[in-house]
C-alpha cells in the first residue's frame, strides 16, 4: 500500500513510516551508502542486539545492545525480535518493539542487515522495501577488500565466495538490486525506489 508522508495540515493523521532494508556483501560500500541515505532523509537506525562482546569504543545501547546467550534466548522465545541470525559464532537480531513504534508514529526506519535477516523481515513485514547493493564487478569487490586491509588471501577468497552466494540470492528475495559503483548515483537510485514504493508503484 502507499506510504505517503504527512506534509500537510495539522488535522491530517500521521501515516505509517517506511521500513528500508539495505544489504550487500562485505566490502561493497554499503555503510557509506547508508550514511548518504541518512543525510537525505531522517531515518531512525535500529540498534541491533548481539551476543558478541563489545569492541573498544562501542557503547551499549548505541552501537549494539550487548546481551549474553541466555538473554538472547529469552528474546527469541518471547518473539521480541523481528529477525535474527548467527554470524561468526555470535547471534545478532533486530528488536521488534522499538522498530514498530517508530513506524507507527510515522518515522522511517533503516536496517542494515544480512540476506537471511532481510528475508525474515520481508516475511514478517511485507511492506518493507528491501534493496541489495552489488559491486560493479567481482574484481572491483576484491580490490576494495584489499584496499581496506583484508590482505589475507584465504579470507579474501572466503569473502568473495560468500559475496557470490549473496548476490545469487538477491535477485529472488529483494525488491531491488542496486549497483554500488558511485555513492551518489546508488543513493539517488534508492531514493527513487522509495518514492516509487510510497506512490504505490512496483519497485522491481
């Protein structure tokens, strides 16, 4: 259904916000695109919950909500997570209550999550707009991985293999696939996708 934003008179009821889900392989430039999107539109950024230990400089409740395995089990059992998955031996999830509250109050929410999580979100909240960022080429993705310090040959091969699997999955399970060649161009395209969704058009 259309998600037109309330920009009119004070007597108009607030409309439901838009949930935008962004995914993409490691090294594709997803975080830079997410930051550019937040400059274009006042998205709420959902704070994920995780069982991994906080890294130096990370703040509980800001970067993540850090919990132990037992607490995470309780969130899953209580159906308090919109989606969750295990990565690298740790679990990550999206708390549902705060996200739904933002959407119900008319605020847009942006999620930066992996493929399996995005699929769960789409099943639970079909109105979500899911966008997958792909590299211009796999050669360019390899160059970017090396450029950010991933110099271990085995790690790079593993990341490229994982990226190939994610990309193969994307065309079937995402509303749109956007090439992450240039940040401004990719951001423009995602904003057009959002506009089409909110006008009730097919974003594919």
